[in-house]
């Protein structure tokens, strides 16, 4: 599980010389679930590099951080794809990815591709004042939210940050009683009711499935026969 302040790399098995197949550039908040999907589907051609999740607190830095990853790996992989939402970059990430010819998963936030775009839009229409949690945000709530926003030092700012929210929705990638208790505790710190909406990993799996084909995957299929 990626620490919020650190990146993460997982190399795919592949040739020691020449181009490897596909690199997924992702947010560190997705590392655990991303690697789970790859492992369960045996997509050994997919390599992963994750940027620190703490970048979400400075979204103006995300675009250039992703660009650096693309530049550093362009010569090593046949394809590069991006597993990020817009994440507060105001369209700058998409503009840069278009320049670089790199595809991004659909959705403004990871919440949208975990929940599914239609379901996410329905939840926002139901209550626009919704603060979303993922499993990762539940695990690192104090570090990313309470400390990241300075609420541990200045609790009087809670109303400024969260006064317009009406509820917390935990988009649960797993069925974990310990995480559920922590999600309830996180919502209580914000003074909001918590709802659990199970999502599983279908959104990530659907995007990655589009990139499962390729020389490495073909070799694996041939070996299986």
C-alpha cells in the first residue's frame, strides 16, 4: 500500500532488452486496488508506476509530475496509459496527455470510475454536498485530510472546509469491517452521517481490460495453450 508521500513502482515481467508492453501511470491512492486487479487477471504485461497521493493536496503539480513520468518511460514501453481523474487540474492534465498521445481513464475523479460514471452522477444529483471516501482515503484519512488540510492544528477551519457538505459516502472497494469502522470515525470527525456504497473494482478492471492485448499478453496466451 503506497504511503501518501511516496511513489510506487511495479515492473512487469518482460524482455531485458527492447520495448516492454504497457505502462500504467497512476495515483498512489490507487496502487493497492490496481495491483489487485492486475494480479487477479494475470495481466503480466502491465507495469505500474504511481505518483505520491499527497499531490492531490497540490493539484497544480500533478500535470507536470505525470509528464515527467511519460518522458522518463517513453523509450521503454510500447504504450503508456494514465489512471488519473482530472483531479483538480482544470483540464491541464487532459491537454498535456493529448499532446503526449496518452489515454486517460474516463471520469473527473477516482470516485467516478470506482462508482461508475452514471452512478456517480446520480449520487451527485441526489446530494451535491457529498464528500466521498475510498478505501485508501479511509486508511489515510488523518494524514491526507485532517493533517493535510491543517485541521489537526486549526480545528476552527472545519466549517470553512466542510460546512457545505451534507453527508459522507464511502465507496467501498472491499468488504472490511475494520475499514467500515474507520470510515464511520472519519465521518464523525467531520460531523457528517456516513453511507456505504459497495463498488468493487469493476471500473479499474474495465479500463485495464482495454489494454490487456499486446505482444506480452499474446505470449502468455500462447504459453497457456
